[in-house]
C-alpha cells in the first residue's frame, strides 16, 4: 500500500430535495484495493459511489482523485476522466443492444481513438480472459445474464482503468453465476492493479473485498477485514 490514497472523499453532503442522501460522508480508497460499500437500501451507498466517480456533484465537501479535485472540474473534464481513468460495471450490464459483444467491449477504446482492428483484438483478448470468447459475435440479447455481465466486466477493464466502480454487479444474477462473475472480475482487476469500489448488500459479494465500508443514513464507517 502506498503512502497516499488514490481516491478521497471528505465531508460529503448531498440532498435530493428534502431528502438527505449523504451526511458528512468520508472515505479513502488506496491503489489496487477492493472496497465494498455495504448498507441497507436507501443508505446512500450508490450515491456515494456516484460522487466518487464524478457522476454526481455533492452540495458540499470534496472528492479528489490522484490529488486532483473532481468537485472543481468542469463537466467535460470529469467526462474525460471517466473515459480514461475509470471503469464501470452496473447491475444490468447496460450493454449497447445494437452492438455485438466484442464491439461493446471495444467501445471505450474506440472512443479514446484506438483503431478498429487494434480495439477489437484487445477486446477479444478480454472476452477470452473473462471466459466468454465464444459470444464475441453475438448481441447482448443473444447471451445469458451471466455471460452478459462478464462482457460488461471486460468492457470496464479493457482500457486498464485505475479505478473500477461496480454497483450491485451480481444483483441480477443467481448465486452460481454471481460467484463466477465476482471471481473472474476481482482476479482480472487485481491483475491489472485497478482499485475496485463495490456497492453490494450481499455478504458473499463483499467477501471478495479487502475492506468494507458500511454506509448508513448517509454516513460511512470504514472497517478492516479480519485476517
């Protein structure tokens, strides 16, 4: 573990109308670690993840990535950061239905200017790494939920981001497929050195993390795993 955290949230407050979503929430993410954000529904864990990723702007407080203040960046600067430095895995994959699986995985590379042949070669390698190389030419509607989620993981990791944000990545899967997705996801993320911020309410998913942070009523309590 390095001396400086990679991602820092300090004193975040955020309201949605009269509803308090975050209440002085603070969290440190270190390079290469996997942190599970735990808590009941409505506790603020997904809101915290979206603030860490620069998708939501807090009412007050600060989020810094690699020493750069996300809360002071323009929308275009935050968008560029999300394209180049961050990866995302959502509960339902959110693959583009009109594209094949290999085209979905190649999409982040293509958006960053990589040529089609090189992007597809790299995307194919990642599909094979996630054990879904056989679905490369299929569209998302032609594959199973577990296969689609592994395609989504490949898409999140293809550009080798420094941080991957995963919001209930196994929430739509049965337990067997969920375990397989998590095993492949965390192994691949560790191999690339990416930090992972993982929102879940399932203990079996959180068990893949190095550390848990419990979010309740918009506040965060960080804790270490017992080893």
